[in-house]
């Protein structure tokens, strides 16, 4: 019996050790992960160019060529010969300055700048509100202006006094607003004479003495305008839209270029060669303006001057020789000194007027009564306009006149909606440094500065358009910006976490969406009381962010085995296997003990 018991215990010990070893090894092995996800095979669309079917083609049928009949051939040959003869004749005429008529030059086109304006918006605050500001002129624009006078040496004292009166008024503006007004004076005789720009606020006396200076000898309008171009283009700190050139002359000129240049013309009795205003009557028979008009006249001069190629030009004041002047008999075939001086004056003035605000004013001189072509030329440069220093001052000082309006439609789409805060306390208007609060004069109507500016609000929706109109009942100055500030509220912000919109304070970046206004339009009235073309303001955009709400902390729960993730449950499976091994060992020992007791009881029996 003892040997059976001993054998049984030996077997149980081996069984227990084997099972424990198996459990330890199993705990270190990596479980096999089964991927239950399906493999998606992307279907590649069939390329129609790879099909076996032939590509459809379109056959182009060329009509059969037919040979013309003998009669048709003869007629065509005669027509071609006639065309060749006409072309040859035209070519010969176009190359001959005696018979050539130039293309009329274009008239003076004054530059038209967009009216300075801006619209800005602050970023949305915690209440989803933004403050929007309309500004005329643009709030960020530098209040600086350049004014250049180009004055004939023979400018009358009356004209000088009018110019100084204008500058006195502008000086007061500069001193009260802090604006920079730079004034340059160019007096031209044979050449341009200037000392550069001066600050109107502090150097008025210097400017006055330059305007009143008395010089003589020659009239070179072209040189004066060339110097004006150099001064205006050289000041890069001031925008071209705020540069002004005032050209005062009787138009009687006969030399050109920065270094005076002229062309000698022989007189009628062939006893003298000269360059002067009398060249006009020598060539054209009188001192009247050209009968064909200035556009055609200047076109003709341009052709003759190009054909001459500078053959008759010389420095003004140098003695002539027999090869550098136009003979009296050939006078109608060449551009003489007055012709070229007028042509170059026109070309330079036109270039200036294409970039800056330019004014051609006729100086009333005794010479103008004799050489009537001169004042007529100045009138041509002015496009028939009669300018006064008062009207020029208004152009310099005022941006738009009374009666100008702005319509502003509040931002609204199916995705977002801004509401105008229709309360007096949500509105303010600033003129220069002076701020005015809104006064509600009637329902939905607000007044500023005792009625100088009025805002009329119109409630609306997507169909009708919520909007307001700003009306200016006084002119708006270039040097004192008018700025209307109002408040908008976003009524339907999103609730899902995320960032909505992009912030663009002045609308210069061209972002799409969350516009504070659907449109804002200026309807200007100019300083002559004439309505101008409508102009659009830029559209600012705003943005906001909805943060994700943090979750409340909870007590950690005992981790349960995850049947779907064997890797995650590796530790739990190892512990389970170890516990099972221990339980089986104990069970084996219990069975063994019971078996021994049974044997002992049988033996006793």
C-alpha cells in the first residue's frame, strides 16, 4: 500500500510542476492578434483611351481647287496692278513731309483717382460684437499734399495775389489740422528756376517771395514742366493722388528742353535767321490759332519734327550757320522752333495730367493779345475749362462735397447674421480730432454735429436688406477725416467646437465669409456739385473660436478584460492563467488526499 501512495504523490507533484511551468511560459508568449477589418480594394476606373474601340475622328474635307477662267485671271491681274500702284503712291506720300498729314494727337485726359476711403472692423468680443468704422478719407492715409506752381516770368501781379490768397487759406488749414502741405514754385524764362519744396505752415514768407520774383529773358514752358515732373515724382512720401500742378502762362513759347534749344528760321526778306514768337506768322501767315484745330496741328508737327531728325536744332543763343536753319522757301515743310516748343509742352503736360491733378491757367498779358495762338493753346491744355484759384483750393481742400452719401448693407447670409445695434449710445462720429455723439431725432434716425451728418437706419432681413444711409450735409475735408463708428452683433454663432471665419481688419486680404457688411457704397458729389461714379468700400471679415467643453473627472473603474484587443489584455490573461494553475494544483492535492483516505479505509475493513 505504501508504495502506491508514494507513487501517487510522485505523479501529482510532477503534474503540478508541469502545469506551473506551462502557465509561466504562456504568460510570456505574445498572443496572436487577428485583424477582422476588411481589405478594401479600390476600383480603378477604366481609361477610355485604353479601350479597343477606335477613336472617333472627324474628317475634314477640303474643297477642290478650281482654276479661274482666262477672263477672271486678266481682271485679277489688272486689279492687283492697280492696288500695287495705289499702295506705292500712298507709301511715297507718307514718306514725304511736304504732303503728309499727321494723326491728330489726343486731348488732355485728366487723371481720375478713386476717392480715398476705408472701412475697418474690430475682432468679435466675448459678446460676439464688433465695432465697424467708415472713414472718408481713409483713416490710415497720411495727410500730406504737394503743390507745384509753374509760373511764366511775365505772370501778372493780379495772378500772383490770387495764388497767395489761396495759399493763405491753405496755410490756416495746415496749422489747425497738422497736415503737411508742401509748396514748390517754378519760375521759367529760358530755363526753370526753383529752390525746391517749402512747408506752407512755416515757410509762407519764402514761398511768397519766390512767387513775386521778377526775372526776364525768354520763355521755355517745356523746361518749366520738366522741372515740375522732377519735383513731383521725386517726393515719394506723398501719394500721387495728393499732388497738384498749377501751370500759369500766356502760352507764348519758342524754345524747349531743360537746356534751351531752338531752331532758326529765315525771315521773309532773307536777311535774318531767328527763333522767336514771330516765327508763327512767318510760317502760317498770321498769329491766329491753327484753323485745323490743335489736335491736328500737333499731329502734323510731330511728323515734321520726326522727319527732320534734329537737323536744324542748336543751343539757344548760339550763332547760326548756313546748314542749321530752315530757309524761308522751305518753311512749310519743317517744324520750326515755336512748333516744337508747343509740341513738347503738350507732351509733357499730358504726361503730368495722367498722374497728378493739373490745371492750365491763362495768364492775361499784353503779348497774349498780339500772339493769340498762345492763349488759345493754354485753353486747349485746359480742355476748355476756366480755372480759378478758389476752385483749385476746393479741389485741394475737399474730398467730396455736401450731398454725398454712403449706403451700408449689414452682413447677412444663410450661415450667419449680423444685427445693427440700433441705439444712440452704439454710434459715434469723429471729424478730425472732434468726436460727436449721436442724437436720435426720430425713430431710426440719428444726427451728428447739429445735423451736418445724418444716419438713417432701415431694419430688414435677407429679402429686404438691413441697412443704413449716411448723408453728409457739409463738404468733407481732405485734412480732417470723417469717421462713423457703429456696432454690430453676430446673432447666431455656432456651438460646435472649432474656428469660424478669418480676421481681416480692413478687407485688404480678400477673405471669404463672415463679412461685417454685404456691401458699402459711396455716392460722391464733387466740388463743382456734380455727382460722381459710385465707389465700393472694402469688406472686413471677422472670426471666432468655440472651445470644446472639458469633461468632469470620474473615479477610475477596475479595468475589465477586452475580448477584442488581445494585446491590451495580455497582462490580465497571464494572471488568469497563473490562478487557474494554482487552483488545479490544489484540486489535485485534494483528490489525492481523498484517494488515500479511501484506500486506508478499505485496508482497515
